[in-house]
C-alpha cells in the first residue's frame, strides 16, 4: 500500500486501491506500530474533511495516534477471534447464508481461479474473509481490470453484506480503534457503490 499517495478524488484508482489495501491490512491482523505511525500522520484537505469519507479518515488518524499496542491486541481478539468466534464474523458466507464455508465461498473460488488470483500459502483464512475480498478488489484495480470486471466481482461477492459488516464492526461492544475502521469502511462502500453504479439493497 502506498499511503503517501492518498487523494480526495474518489475516481482516482490509486485512492481506491490503497483504501481497499488499507482496510484489508487492518482487518487481516492487528496494526503494528509502523502502520499506526503512518495513519497518525495522514494529511487531509478542506475538501476531504467536508464529507463523511474525509471525516472518517480524520477519526482514524486520531485513533491511531492514541492507540496502545496491548489494547489493540485485545480489541482485535475480542472483535474477530474470541472464544469460538469474535463479536463480528467477517465472512461473506456467514453474512449471506448464516453458515461458514458455504456456497458463496465455492462461487468465489471459481471466480478467483478465472481471474488468476490465488490464495497466498501463508494465509489460512478462507477466501471469503473480508480482508481477502478487499485485497482482491485492490488487485483488480491495480492490475487495470476494466470497470465492468470490477462491477461484476463486487456485485457477485461484496454487494449486499460489506456495508453491514462494517456497521457491525463500528457498533461492536469492544470497538474502540476499530470504530473508526468501521466508519471508514461504511463511507468507502457508499462511495464505491456509487462509483460502480450499484444501488443499495
């Protein structure tokens, strides 16, 4: 991810890909001190701060600046791991069917194979984890896939549940730092669906 290139022009492919990559990084594992340092140094413009997307970046910056690693470790565990499962279960299959490892995952694997996207060997999570799907969207954008391909992938695998998952993260009892992540995700989804011309459910 190239955080230093963040822009307020939402149709900028760099901004879209970087935001997907950042969300994937934050949802895959606990942010380390280096990432927190980058986030706490985010610069915003008047244009960015005048809308929800910009305000959510500002909140993320503030939360990163006051985050403490031990508290973040506990927060991430409570939100996404827990005893059995966390407060949020960030998988497409779960949101779409109420079960893990269900039909949405099988369809996703077929589409990823056709796109030439393979799961990295060191990643143990199923491909329908929210972080993996954000990474896939970032790859489509970075690889120059046309807008129709991006629309199709988003509609088939993220539309209809991604925004709800980010709302659940924001509203989860343990969310402190991740409250800002949930807000950023919601505002990003709203803009992304508008850009991809996908209506809300």
